[in-house]
């Protein structure tokens, strides 16, 4: 039996989540024990991993379908030679597509919208997803994470306009439970904060995390006084496994609402059936489809992951025609430097956009409609000219 097949027989519910992190596949040498690579591939992937580290939990690796070269899980987890292409055929790229650096208030706090504070709690993730828009910081030395959460909480307390806090990363749920409790405790008595979100991909790539009863108890306790939400990131129906479903159930039983923020990715979920199956799969396990992000123009990502907008909007519209009300609640959006923009649809070669969150310095832009001239190639706002009706 191949080593990859052996992984499929492990009972992940019996695994200690902290010890298991040490078994992650984080070097090409360890990857070759599970996946066949030619000598040339091995050499190229070593170069890729030098630029962007690899980290794959054995659980997530076990989901790969060895018989399918185009398997979505493989594309999401394994480095590829296309990451050596900094920009490529889709156009210009950047390290900071969502304006994180511009809106960094220091001490790991991003204040991108007046009402939300985002705290970068860690740069570590159980998996380094190959399409990550924070590719420039995850798993790499940087000074963007919070040093002292208590000070961050004080800053949030002083800003009465902040109604919600996002604890983000990296993946904050890879922090030990004792520290997560402290983080939550520091926010619980701030009156003007209505709710807290913990952005995490652990239900998808590391569901063993939710077999820690102490974490669930911390969620339960917090929820008694303030609403806790868990935005997560399923991209493909094959990620919705029995154990992922069990993890989601445990989170929901702790009273936490789970919303999904998928990314629209070429070779992963760029067909009507992929979107339909993903959204139906989510509502079946009690996860709310919330956003479908257009892949950002990130260096070493855009070229092989971004779907042109014209193709994308047609796929999303077709999928929505088939989906029921709850499954089609998600918004197709661009998380842009100027704010969040909903991609509403197209009329011939005109793309209809709506600004749904504007930056603090330009509040008048919120709710504005934009009409853009669309062609077959455009993949981002900056590729198009604004036109009038
Ligand atoms: S878990 Fe999230 S932050 Fe971490 S690499 Fe994946 S997409 Fe990026």
C-alpha cells in the first residue's frame, strides 16, 4: 500500500492536534515519500518552496485523489512550478492587493473599514495554501503580527466606532487554547464591539483542532455574552469530508455561526457544477455561503489561479440559477485596495459592480454602482475602464 493510501486509513478523531502538527509535510524530501515527482519536478519545487514555504497536514494530503492529475486538493496544497511566474498572462501583480500595508495601524491591527478592526494574530497556518493572498507573510519572517494583544484590545476600546473585531492571520486557531481564551477575554467587555470573528481554515484543512473540548468550552462561554462567528474557507466539495462535517457540528453546538468565504480559482472550482456542489455541500452541513472572492492579483498566484471576470460572472450566474435561496446567498466580490466590491453581473460587455464597503477616508463611495467595460481577459478592477450607462 502506498504511503498516501495509508494516510486514508487513519482515524483523525483520535489524533492529538498539537503533536500532529509535527508530522506536517514541509519539505520536498518529505513530500516525495507520498507523491511521485520526477527529478526535474523535484528541483523546480525546491526553488518554489524557497520562495514560499510549504506546509501540508497529513490529513489534508490524504484527500488527494492520486488517480487525478487535475485534482483540486492537489492544486490547493502542492507547490507548482507556475509559482515561479511572478506576473504572467493575467497581468500585473502585487504583494499587497487588499491594502493591508496601507491600513496597518501598527501592533498588528488593520483598520480598513471604520467599523471593523482586524488583528493579525499569527503568521502560522496548519497549511500554506498555494493561492493565499497573504502569501507575502504566511510562514515568512515579518513584522505584521500582533506583539501584545492586550494593547491591541486597548486600542479597540478607545475606538468607539468599531463594532466588530476580526482575529485573523495566518490561522489564529493554531495558537494554543490558553492564549485564545485570553484574546477572547480581552474583548468580551468592550461594549461597542457587537461580535467577534475568528478567521480560520482549520475546519477544512485541520478539523482535528475541534476535538479539543477546552476550545469548544471557551467558544461556549464567550457566546453567552457576545456573538462569536467563524468565517472559514471551503473551496471545493471534496473538502467537505465526514470529519470536517463533525468539526463544523461541534462548532455549531458551541453556538458559533460558521460562514464560508471561498475563493474562485482556476482548476479548483471554475465550473458551474463546482460552485453548485460546493454551495449545496455547505448548506447541507450548516455552513452559510457568504462570499466567493475573485482571486486577487497576488504575485506568483494570479497567473495560474485567477479566472477572467467574464467567464467567472457567467459561471456564478448559471450556478445561482440552479441553487436554492440559502445556497445562493453568497456575494461574488473583489476584495480591492479601495474596499469591497460586489460583482453583480454583466449586460453584454458591461460589468455591473457595487461598492459594498469603502475605506474610512472615502465614506461616500460606499454603495456606489460602477459600470466597467469588460473584455474576455480582464481579471481585476484595474484591468477595466469605467464607463457610463
Ligand atoms: S489558511 Fe488562510 S492565511 Fe493560511 S495560507 Fe491558507 S489562505 Fe492563507
